[in-house]
C-alpha cells in the first residue's frame, strides 16, 4: 500500500468514529485508540508512544521524543502517526525527521478545521470534530430530513382528522 493509500485507508477508518461531549484529552485518546485499531486491522504490529528519532530539547537531550502510534509492517516502510488538535511546528519537524529516517508519516489533525496541509512527504489525515463549550463531538454525516415536497411537485391534500 503506498503512502496516499495508507492515509486514505486511515481517513476512511476514522470516518466511522463517533463520540459526543468529550474533553480534548478524551477525544484525543479515542482517536489514538482508533488509529491503533486501524493498524491492527491492517495486520501491522502496533506500538503506542513509540520512540521517535528526534531527541528532546535541553535539558532532556539524552531522551527521545515519542510518536503517538508507530506501525511495523511486513514488506513496507514503518508508519508513524501523530494525533493533534493544534498545528505545532515541533510536530512538523518531528514528522519530517521520521520521513528522513525512512518512515511514512501520517498526521491526524482533528478539530473544527480547516487544516493547513503539512509539507510533503507528510500526509494529512483530517478528522473534523465539532466543538461547543469546550466539549468535542463527532457525529455521522446525515442528510437533512425532507420537510416538504420538492419545488414544483403537486401535493395531495389530506383530509383532517386523520383516520385511525
């Protein structure tokens, strides 16, 4: 599966995720769980909070940053996935370093959008989430109900009261 197909597959998987009235931390945890579930469904070995190739800034430079989810796959480059509500420069730098190390980098951005595309070769996986009073919800897209006959269609009169 190429990089774009991986991103599209993850986007389709996340498209089925729903939740209502969650805090930012809860929504992030649900998304990370869904990403890990996607990796497992693909047959990948999944690692949460996996070590990144990027060291932490001073005074912790002897330690490495982590990525939210890393996936090892047979016959393909490893995949690293970050899940973020905000657009952080440090995340972009970390994902670019992961790409330079030979990994596929997917960035799950969530929130009300719009989302700025990251620089290539990072792949954006946008996940629109509504926010109201600091609570986050993701509901399935549903068409509006039809309240009246389409324009130009003749309506049949209904005699009232309606029979039982």
